[in-house]
C-alpha cells in the first residue's frame, strides 16, 4: 500500500495547515474553546471556501465526491491543530447518512447547504444503556396522521449544541430501528449542552413527543442498523486519521522539550534512556499512520461489510494503543509541566484519550474482530 498522499491531497493538507498556523494556532484555539459556542463561524466559513465541507459530498450536490482516503490529509491536519469545530459530526456522520440513504429531496436540500457551510448536522444515536452497542435503541416512535412522534433520550451527541438538524435513531419494530431528520429547534427537543473532556461541544438530547413528517425518514424503515454500522465505520476511519495528526503534534512538542529542558547542566535529550523512549513514540506514530491508511481504504472500497469491519476494528485497536502510549509518554517526558493548561501537549493528551474511546475502545474492537475472524 502507498502511504504517501497524492499531490492534490498534499496541497490540500498544506493549505489547511497554513490556515491553522495563521488563524487557528494554540492561542486562537484557546479563545474559541472559551467562547460561548465553543466554535468559530469564521473558521467554518473558511472550511466551506476551501472546499473541506463538500469534500465527501457527491458532485451532483455541490461536493467533490471524495472518500475517507481524500479526507485523511484534512483530518490529520485537524489533529495537529487540535481543531474543535464540529467537522466530524457534520461531514463525517450527519451528511453521510443523507448522501448514502437520503431521499432525493433530502439530498437536494441538505447536502448543498452542508457543502456551502449553511447547515450543521449531528448524529443522535447513543443511549445510556447502549455503550458501544449500535443495535441498542430504546427511543420510541409512534405513527400518527402527520407522520411520527419521537420520544426518548440520547447521550453525548457530538456537535448537538451547534447543529441545525439531528439524525435521530428510533425503534420502529422489535427487530430494528429507523433514522429520522429532526430540527434541533423543533417543539419537544431539548439539548443540554456541555464541553467534553477534549474541549469539543456535545449535548444530551431529550425528545418528548417530537412531531416529524413522513418525509423525515432517512433510508428504509427498520434498516437503520446496517446504515449506522457503515457510517460509524467511516467516521472511525476519520478519527484514526485525526489521531495520526495529534500523535505527530505530541511527538514534536515532546522532542522540542527534550532539546531545550536542562538537568545537571545538559539538555535531557542527550540522555540515552529518553532517546529510546522518543524513538518508540515515533515508531508508534508511523505504525498508527499505516493502520489509518488501511482503515480509510477499506472504508471506501472493502470487498464486503465483514471485510470493512475487520479492517476498521484492526485499525482502531492499534490506534487506541498508540493513543495511550504516546499520550502517556509525552506527559511523562514533559514532567509536571505536561499537565498544565498552558502546554499544548496536555490538550493533545485529552484528545488522544478520547479518540481511544470514541466509536469503541480497544476491548470492544478486539471482540468485534474476533467475532469476524
């Protein structure tokens, strides 16, 4: 497998990195995190202007028709900059459901709006008893003359406070669930917003007799699980790529610290034991990159669903281990300073810790991989 970016992918990554260095550096990011919304509308407009929001959206709906491999360079750059915008929630999750299974009217209305930066989406699926079980859905749906009434609660919905529309899962039979488009501001929808450990914005979503019309159904009735499984695997491949960027940032920060911090009159980077640990961290980063490439390639073009699941789980296992190794080593090599708010590495530690858990931790994916072996 070729692990190098194509010329177009590298040019896109370079442009994203230039934007981050100029307008989204660590000091600018701290102000964004501390703001009321925890996001930047200026950054979102720039993403739209650069074509990032339309990158995985079909060409006939204002996008570029790219896949996970095309998004790898973007996600890696976002990881390096610790970008907190709801890109994954909107582009990697919400828009994917519409692009893959939405009606003609839904695709025509929503996808161009996402690509142009006029609409943000969020995927409201996880419930309190579900953990990583995608099939566990207790939110209820009751048919009526106008369409359906939705009632239930969703937990830790990434990007929910910023979303214009939610893609909500609800049980439509004893054997399956369906997906529905819901306006975040619709009567009966309540979002309890908060900041997550890694400084993203998320929310718990309560639905109480929320009326949606018949056109709100996304995909086929009772066929939600296969679609959710596919889209969540796609999003998992993206966070694997993001992890590569965060690991690179943590490694570079740690190496720079070892070159400047002195003990006993010499820089600690001259200590052989620390050099060996630093080498191990860089090797871990390169291994993570290769597994992220595998995950992205299989998310785009797996032979079948089981082939995709095996590859995604294998990558997530390795990425989770890499996140743990690099995050912990970078903090230890920085000493007590590594945990302070002023050091970027402490924020990288938080994001790596969350990525290791997001969409399933190592134990969950080991079980899934073993079941598919």
